[in-house]
């Protein structure tokens, strides 16, 4: 699963954590990118279940940190 790559469920804290992590990597001379960041948290049976999210939820919760 990909849950270990995230910073939690809170959109604000996730955004702050991602920002600080990317700054830290870049200050160390490493190129940093954010990938697999939206709706990429399904652990079990990813090919058998759907993780469709409506537009409002997508923008207000999942995309907010980025």
C-alpha cells in the first residue's frame, strides 16, 4: 500500500508536511517531486474496488494540500 508515503488525513497538515519535506530535500541538493498524491491510498484489492470521488470532495479535501 501507499499509506506510508502520506502524512495523514488532515489536508492542512499534509500540505505543510509535504512542503517542508520537499524544501528539506531540495536544500540537500536532491530533486523532489510529489507523485501519486490524490486518491492513492487504497491498500486492499485495488483492482476489485473503486475509489471514485466526487469533484467537490476531490478539490476540498484531497487536492487541497497540493
